C-alpha cells in the first residue's frame, strides 16, 4: 500500500495543531498560508475525515479525530528524524534536524548567538528554535517536538535530565523614582509594602511568589504580564518592582526609560541549564549541541548575572 501523503504535509498538520491558526503556523514555518491550507485539505481528503473546525476570525481547533491524527503525525515525524540522526551517526557526521526550545524570558539574549556559533561549526544541521514557557518546554521534550531545552531548574520532572550550565541569583528591578531606589541591596520584607509587577508565566510566577511564602509574607501584586518587556516598561514607569534572574544587557526598558537592578538577598538562586529526555545524547547531533552549549554559554553569561 503506497502512502499518498508526505512528511511535509504532516509537519504542516502538527504546526497548525500547535499554533491553533493556519496563519501563525505559516509564520512559524516561513511558508505561505495557502500552502498549509492546501496540505490540510489534501490530508482531510486522504483520510476522509475533518481534522479541524474553522472558526471565523478565531483560528482553528482540532476535531477529536484531528487530535489523534496530530499526535500520530508527531510520532511519525519524530521517527523520521531518528532515521536521519541514525544515518548521520553511521556517517560520523553531525547533521539533520535539531529543534531547541528555550524559556522565553532569556531566549532573545542567548539563543541567536548560540545558534549561530553552532551552525558555523556544524553547517549540515537544520536548526529550529522555539521560545515558550516552562510547562510547554517540558511537554515538548515528552512529545519529541523538542530535542533539547535551555531553561531553569523550575519544577523539573524526574523523568527528564538536567545539566547545569550556570547559577543565577535573583534580582529586583526598580524605576528611578521608586522609594527603594537608594538601597544597594534588598530583601523580601523590604519589598512587601510596595507594588509588585509579576511576570506571570506558568511555573515562573510560582517561583517568584515562593519568595514570599517561604517568609510567611504576602506580596502586593499590582500588575501581571506574560511579557518580560512589558514588565520592564511598567517598572520603569513607576508601576512597581519586579524580579528577574537574567540581567538585560542594557539598563533601559523597551520604551527608553531607565531601570535599576538590585541584588535580592536571602533567596536561593536558580540554575540555568540544558534539559533533555533520557537517552537524548545517543543522538550525535544532540550530543554535539550539548557539548557546544557547555563550551560556549559560560562566555556569554557573566554579563547577564547581577553580582
């Protein structure tokens, strides 16, 4: 029995399922939206099943059958990637697809440099990156849509392997006019009477709020955002303080206003590192990336750590 669909069509199917939108999937894959629509229509015709429900102006959502097909397509694509990796191992070359996830709070600072230096060394690798929150990164490793993840040791499950690359103490961000701006260092009790702008990402938000529960204190949350750039601008404009672990390379918020950074005392640091699924290093390409990150990242990180 010959197959009448392609791996590319399955890739488009999975991308639409993950993005919930043909337009967003097209942007992520850098192809045209009509190409993806045609591929989805061809798969629906081949399988004789509707895979998505189209919602006007609100993207698409998978049908029950579509969800199962997306899961199976993900497994098929992962198997195809393993074939490429296996062939590369027998050739003794670092090649094939490599998809690296990164926590979106520091992806823009770390990943592009690391990706460029890795591809300079290994030009035969097809490198893709994904930036998201911690829970989605963990799920990506489990469903094999990600090969390796750069992240923190936040609520890590026991079935995944973590390699520490750096230790990052937390710090406080303040606007220039903040009442605590003249303090050289701060503690959690110092902050309690003041407004908190919370970076409200899954697991990350819990980590920051844990500073207070450990001291039997309660923060005064005034604002929440899932975007670190928005958090920084709110802080710079006097809406409160915020926490971070990776120091920006500039003391200016996206709107140009100045941010002050102060060490936070009495709180345990986070570890930054690489998270992988068990057995991932059996892949020559993943192993090469891990070695490259271990070699390269220490030179990038000193400027990102507040001491």
